[in-house]
C-alpha cells in the first residue's frame, strides 16, 4: 500500500494515458447500422489493367479485411469481386462505403464505373487515411445477381489494403462515412493548421529573441510535425511518390528537435549531446535518400520508425528525471504530454511493423494538441511571471528612486547649509581681514601716536577719520548691488565727497550707464572701493590738485575681452612713472585688481596724473 501511494501519481498518469489511447481507438471505429450489408467474403485477382477484368481471369476467395503484406502480395494492382444477390431491387438511393483502403480505389457495378478516389498514375491519389463513399443511382441494382468490382491501386507495390466493404441505403451509410471523415480527415486538418501556425509564431519569436533558442527548436519540431501530418490529408501530392515518402520519413527530426527543445526549456543544454542527435538525424536522412526504392519501402521506413521511437524516448526520460529531481508542476505536465506522444508513436511504429492492423489508422498527430497546450501554458506562466517581476522591479525601482530623491534632497539641504556656513565663514574672514588691513591699521596708527605722546589733534582726527571711512566702506560693500558698478561708485562718492570738500578739492562726476558685471558681489565691490579710495588718498597726499574727475565707460582689453573702466584723473603736479614707488599703495591696488580679474594702470604728466581700473564683463 505504501509502495502504491509512493508511485500513485505515475500509475494514475500511465493508466489515464492508456485509457485515452483505448478511447481514441474506439473513436476510430465506425458505427454501422443494422440495415447495412457488411461484406466479409470476396474474391481477389491480381489483374493489372485499370479496366474491369475479363471473364477468363482467375479469382481466389479471401476474407476482409485484407492486407496485402500479410499475404506477401507483391502486385501494384488488385481487384476484388463481390457477388450481390437481390430478390427485390431497392427503390431508394444506395451506396458503397469503404472505411479504409491503401492507396486508391475505383468501384464498378456490372462493369459500369461508379467513381474513384482520384488518378491512378504516379503520383497515385493518396486515400490511405481517408474513407471513400460511392453512390449507386436508382435502377443500377437489379433483381438477381449483381457484380461489384473494386480496383485497389497500391503505391508502393505490395502495400495495398482493403478493410471492410459496406453496402446499403445512403441515409444509413452517410452518417457513418461523415463520422469517419471527421475523425480521420477534418481533425487532422485542424492539427496541421495548429502545427504550422505554432511553428510560424515560434520561429518569429526566436527571430526577435535570438538568445531564446527554445523557440527555435520548438518551432522546428512543430514544422517537421506539420509536414509529416500533411501525409494524412493531402490527396494529390506535388512530387513523385518516392520523394514524398522520403519527406515523410524525415519524421526522425521530430524527436531530435523535441529533445533539443526539452533540454533548452528545462535549462540543461548540452552541446555534445545536441551535436550527436543532429548528426544522427543528418545520417538517417542521407541513408534514406540513397536507398533503392524497393529497399526503402520494405526495410527503410520500418527501421526508420524504430529509430524515431528510440530517439523519442530520450526527451521523455529526460523530463521524467528532471521532474523526479525538482518536482515542478509544469515539468510534470510536459512529461505527461511527451509520454502521450511516445505512446502514440509506439502505436504508429507497431502499425508500420504490421503488429497492429492498418485499418485503424495512425494516431501520432493526436499528440500535438496536448504538447501545444502544455507549452502555451508554460509560455503564458513565464510571460505573466515576467510581467509580475517587471512590475515588482518597477515598484522597487520607483521606491529606490524616491528614497534616492529624498536622500539627494537631504544631501542638497546639507550641502546648502554647509555652503551657507562656508559663505558665512568666508565672509566673516573677509570682514575680519579687511578690518585688520583697513580700519585696524588706522586704529593701531592712532594708538601708536597716543603711546608716543603725540597729541596733535589734527593728526589724531585724521587717523580716526580714515578708520571711520574704512568702516563705512566695509558696511557699504555688504549691500547687494546686482552687478551695478555705478551704485558702488555712488556710495563711494557719498562717503568721500565731504572729505574732498574739506581738502578744497572739487569732484567732477562724468559717468555713463554701464552693463552689469558678472558675479559682482560684496567682496569685489569692496576691492573696487579700496582701489579708488587708495587712489584718492594718494591724490590728497601727493598731487596738490584742485580737481578730481571720475570717468566711466566701456573698453576692450588688449586681448580683445570686453569690459568696463573707471578712471580717476587730477590736475596736480604729477609724478615720475619710471621712479620706484616709495609705498605699497600701487602694489596693493594691482593685487586687488588681479583678485577680481581686472587690471590697474597709471599715467602722469606735468598737468596731472590718471589712475585707470579695467574690469571684465564676464
């Protein structure tokens, strides 16, 4: 009991597939009404003409169904004679129903042709999987003896077969004929369409995603399967019979491509095994192509069927091993579908080997729908899984982006705080440095005067006035002037003009509108003020001037760069340009100008001197 429970899934699966095979076999049998004549005993002749045999032809009695290979019949043509005795002729339409023949048939009633399944010349019309029905018009069946002749054309020779012959009313035979036509032909047509459509879709998917070779091998597998299944529905083939038979014998590629597909689907590719399988397929197809036609028809097809069945076991065994190892539900469905294909392939191989009667037909194509459904199910699951994974990744990405955005905002806020602190620190250091260099220096000088006992009020006042002016300049430079130089000059004029007036010097203001300077902040403004302050202080000390003229305008530098200039000119005694300066005033002005990207130049004559400050626009 424990052993059964352990292998219950396998037992149930195998029993279900065998039950499905039994049901498929049952569906192949045509239900025949009781008012129909079932002809089981006939006469047979190997007469080789296509017209009805003459009276002297020898007939032998045989029973139906009749398979020529069982009787070692080697003729390509055979005739069956049925003697039908009627007491009363039928007063309604009758017909003759042939459920299974190989390869083509024509029917005669009292030497009058009732119809055929197609042409008898090579390539012979292929009706081996298709039932035939022939109507018997009213009046042809008469009271007494009626002779029915059935001509069977075998292709290849010795491959002929006639299963059963049914004669009766058309309304009784037609449903049986249409039912078998549905099972044998219509369903096969649907399977062929499914296989070719699937093949095209899979090959297109592979073309768009070359790395996913699972689509390539599945597409090639369904393509080979579709070509092989055409043999069930095509009546008039577009080539010679031997060529068509060779094309169908390449069904060996079906399990080969199936094995490659299964290995890639289960993510276990093996280049060495794949090369061996492809080599076997190429070798088998080449051998079949060079075999003589008679050997091909006798042994080639049969042994090729054995080889196909043997290769077909490989993907089944591989899927079973994978399922035992990983217990995946999809792999179990794939394994069951592959096992179903193997069972149907075994059935068809036994038919080729004449172990099973051929009248029941082949079943291999009925394995297509399950494997297609399983693979479509796997593809849909992978597609949905990919969508879910993509949505999950998108959500995670959005969450991460939001987190990074918040982190960036936080970092940016910290950076702005740090920059603000750095600016405050830099501005504080600048103010301290300017206070030390400017006002601090003047206060120290004043303190030194006091310490030395010099109590001259004029000197003390002057020193303190310079310290106060310097402090005012620093305060003025802290305002945001928006790059406007004239605003800075206006503040400087407001602070220095009273001092000039006390010294008896008049200030002439000759300015014009200037474009705003780029990045002209408090620090640069203070440098400009100090340069001009130093220039005015030098005039007060040394020039003995009566007038100072301040001029502004636009001018290009010697290198062509656009800029503006500020010029201080006096009408004093001038100085010698070539003489070495005695103080640090000019040096400090040049240093400050260089710090703001500008340049200071001086000119002098006996009529006065000029100080020119040039500043770049950018």
